[in-house]
C-alpha cells in the first residue's frame, strides 16, 4: 500500500473501533505502509483522507509518534455547563516586552 488514501482506509478498518485511538511510531508507518520514507505531506494526506471518515491523524512535535483518533462530534457550546459568550474570557494578545 503506497497511497495515503489506501493507508488511511487500512487504518480505519484496523483501528476504527478503538474508541481511545491508537498511536504509531515512524517505524510502524514505514513498515505498515510499505514505503521506505515518508514526509509531512504524506501525514497531512492521511489526515485529510481520515477526516472524511470521521477520524484524525496527527503527529507530535518531534514526529516520533503519530496519533489516530476519532473526531469529536460535540461543539463546545453544546456541553451545557453554563458556557456562553458572556462568561468566556477572551485570550489577550501577548505584548512584546517594553525596552527601557
């Protein structure tokens, strides 16, 4: 399997029922996809294909672990814990330190 679409479908078929998601290592992806090398574009393409299937695929900052997970279906405003536009504090823009 070489294409991102084939790999995404394979991931969904194998691990789609795992509610907590799974992670894979770089070596896992190389071995399972049949590719000798892969880049961030391949990961992005896998993510794109999986989002159409209700799942996501992202990596950590060091690109050592790759996470397969189900996309949430609940919008934050639907949680019913009293959140509304009036009690949400906007994040202030970070200001540059003043030079003295």
